[in-house]
C-alpha cells in the first residue's frame, strides 16, 4: 500500500463500515437504505477493506451498473 494517499475528490463518496480504519471520521452515519442510495450516485464506491462491499453491493439494483 505504498505511494501517496489519494486526494479527496468532491462528490466521490466512499462508503465504510462504522469501525473501518479507513473511515475519515468526518462523514455522516447512514441507515441501510440511505447507504444504498448513496452508493448509487455517480462516482460513489464501497470500501473493499471492510464489510460495506459484502453487505451493501448485493442490495444495489442490477440496472444501475453497480452489481
């Protein structure tokens, strides 16, 4: 995991589990449906280092191109 940290890009949300070590601590805790809605936004993605991907990505509509 070398290299410089990724720069924050406005409008590109990354969903994390509340206990994820990569969560910045400056975000807003969302309910399940709110989190699914947020991941459906353009540029949003789920963290692959915590359970967010395993839990939320299967809930995304397959028509959105996220599944």
